[in-house]
C-alpha cells in the first residue's frame, strides 16, 4: 500500500465514521454536547410589547413641545399587567421588562426626565414612536425553529433551551473509547521502577487527549508482544466504539497489532501515512458481526469491563450494547510518545468529534511567523511542536526544543503544531507557517493546512 497524505488519511477516517445515536440528558448536564433534535419555541418571546428601560411609557405625539409635562396615571412593575389606557397628556411609570400600557407607543428613560409635584413628570427629550420598546415575539415566535440538530450546546444555547423549557435534551451519544498499550518493554504506572523498562506514558497521554474532548476512556492496560495475549486484549477492545492501540504497528518482527487485529476481522483502511512524526499509523474497522464473533470467542466480558459497566447508570450500559451493534473503529498509533499524540490530533480528534455529532471536527489553525530557521527534507508533512507568542499583527512560533519523536517534553511544552508542508525545502526565520492549536474548544471545518 502506498503512503497516504495526511489529508487523504483524514478524509478516509471522516468518510468511515458517522454520528452515533442520540440519548437524553438533563439540561444541567448538556454543556458541550451536540444537539440531536430540532428545537422550536413554545411561546412568543417576549409575550407582549415590553419596556426596554426603567422610565415612562407615553404617547410620542405628546412630545411636540419639549420640555413636556405629563400626568403619571399608573406604576407598572415587571410582572404586573397594566390596568389603564393612556389618554393625551398621560404617562405610566414603567420598569424594564414590564408590559406596555394601552395607548402608549414609546418609552423614555428616567434619566431624560425630572420628577415634578402632584404625580407629574417633566420629559426633557423628544423620542419617536417605538422608542425603547421590545416587541412581542422579537426574540422568538411560537413554533419557530430556534435550534437545529448539530448545534454545540454552549452556555448561550443552554439559555435558549431553558427559555423554551427543555428540561431534557436529546444529544448525540459520546463514543466509548478504550486505550491499549503494547510492548514487552513497558512498565505500568503502578509497577515498581525497573531501570530496564520504559514507563507506559502513552496510555495516559492518550487518556488526557480523549478526556479533553469530553469523553472518559477506559484503559485496558499493557499487552505484551505476544499474538495470543494481544488477541485477548484486542477482543476486549472490540466492546467499545473506538479502540486506540499504541505501539506494535510498524513492520518489526514483533509488531503483531496489524495481523492480529486483521485476524479478528478488521478491515484495515490505511496503515501508512506520509508524516513526521507519525507513520506508522493504522486505521481500520471491525464490523459488528466480527465484534459479536469476537465476543462469543471471549465467552464473557472481562472482569474490568464488567466492573466498569456495573459502575455506570443504565443509559451507559445500553450504550455498550449499541457499541457491538455498530462495530469498532481501531486506530493503531505509533509507540513513540510524540508520534502517538500527533497522530491522535490528526486522525482521532476528527473521528471522535464526528461520532459525537459536531459539524466542526478539526483543531483550529492560525497563521504565525516562525522565529528561526527550520530544516526540512521534502517528502513527508512535518509537525513541529511550537510555543506561540502574541506579537504586533499576529503570532510568533518558536520550536519547543529537540524534536525527537520520543521527546515527550517537546509536546508537554507546546501550544501547537507548526505544519511544514511535504514539499517544503525548509523555512527561514520570519517565514509564515500554519500552526494547529493543541487546546481550545473552538474547532473548524477543515484541516486548515496545505501539505
Ligand atoms: P513501537 O511502535 O512499538 O515500535 O514503539 C516505538 C517506541 O515507542 C519504542 O521505543 C517504545 O518503547 C516506545 N513506546 C511504545 N509504547 C509506549 C508507551 N505506551 N509509552 C511510552 N513509550 C512507548
Ligand atoms: Mg513495540
């Protein structure tokens, strides 16, 4: 198989995954989720013409000569209903949000008036008909579609949902994600230090990346480089919507991930992408029937998965049943810690966001100016970890230091990934560069960089 460009691999991922089914959550739990239903207004808002100011409701025709003195015939507070109709020369004291009285066609702010004895007020400014009135239905009309499926639930959207009394909201289900690390050399977080081993950082860095998208993943642990042990772990992973496997995806004699996952029924869609750091990175789908077969072979769910499920509420449990029905997407990520994280950003972020129903799936990119030279041999798209600093007219990007694919500190310090196109012969200080931001809740429609 040929090496795919990053863009072609991203396209392959986004053509393969679809939004998952919907579930109902309480409004209080809906922040950041994606609406899976159309929402309509259930009344006119505001329900009548109301005052936009604390002041006086009056007849604009009475303001031909300024100052004008009017008689106050009523005091209308927010929540009151007016009881009187204004006739020429009359006004009503009114509070913000209170309904306009019959006969009035404008509001004057209290700041533009002076109180006078005997229930009178002097108006010092002429205002036009309609001044400072919020019209019936100007926010929303009864029956009008106010929110469409695919809308990200922001605090503002929560306000709209509360306005239309949506105490329960239909949102897209979040994918259930499992993370598996592979390698004989790996030492678990809870194991004693053995200086001959490599600490398993990938499971946790990936966990953080998944959590940053609003999903709590399940860590399956470490599988040794042994086809049978690996198969046991991978089968467990097929109980989830998405399985992330770190390590063992290249072509070394002990890299068993690809043949083993294929033996479990995976259709591999790609396993080589022309990127640095990154390749080898693999993506495949295990169809539902294969998941069911793998379950049957396994006999029962693993104790860990069972405990996890028992810990959860019914809806989560039902979600697990649906997983097997939809199949599992498998990402084989490189073992090198930086490569694993960079590949996650390029391929797993768009996939998980698509599954959660978001229209915008890609990390946000900005344009920056590189503060130093960057060497680059034409061939692969390169992602350089950079720090960003605001400067006049934009941002300055500076490498976080040594860029080896095992140098996790270069990632820990980074604000973003500067994308060096495959055909680029290197950059000189001052050149423009596209930087993919590694943080934030604003996403975009496309990858935003050229390769
Ligand atoms: P692999 O892709 O399995 O050939 O691994 C490439 C490099 O990444 C090796 O040096 C591994 O020790 C390292 N590596 C693999 N998995 C992990 C992990 N979970 N955490 C930290 N380093 C890892
Ligand atoms: Mg390995």
